[in-house]
């Protein structure tokens, strides 16, 4: 039996374009969790992005690694948005503790587009 949590979404399904283009509106540190509790080990960045080619849907993308060309300062300097491309953008659904289905998105890298 196929469950909704088994379905993997592509960059085109998430962003509306195959190259994973989006507008970054925020970035923050992401941490590792152990036994349901956050540790102090930073493992990724969380990029808040708007998808102009997909009805301006807003998502959060976990990007592997700690160092990226995208910073909160760069977003602020550009009026609150920076055009980016996510490399290997994928998504999957999961069920929250409240029973709602949520979307979890990941990428291997983020590139700032001039």
C-alpha cells in the first residue's frame, strides 16, 4: 500500500520550475535533534522561500552544511528578498503531532542568482 508519506516531490512540483528557483525571504540556523530534543550541534541552514512560479507558496527548505553564500544581511540589503536556486530540491509529506500533513523540503545547496 502506498502512503502519502512515501511520495517524493520534485523541484518542479515544489517550485513550479525544474531548476528550483525561488525568492529567499529568511535564513536561520538548523540544529540536530536527539531523542526529540534539540542539541547545540548546528547541521544545516533553514531557508524560508517564496515560490513565484507556484502561486507564491511559502516553504522552508533545509539546506545541508553550515556555510552558504546566502545570509540574513544579504536578504536585508536587497529589500527583503534574494533570488536563489536550490540544488537537488526535494520534498516529502509527514504527519505532525496534531495529525495535519506538512511538507518537508531539503536541498544539498543554495545558490544566489544575480
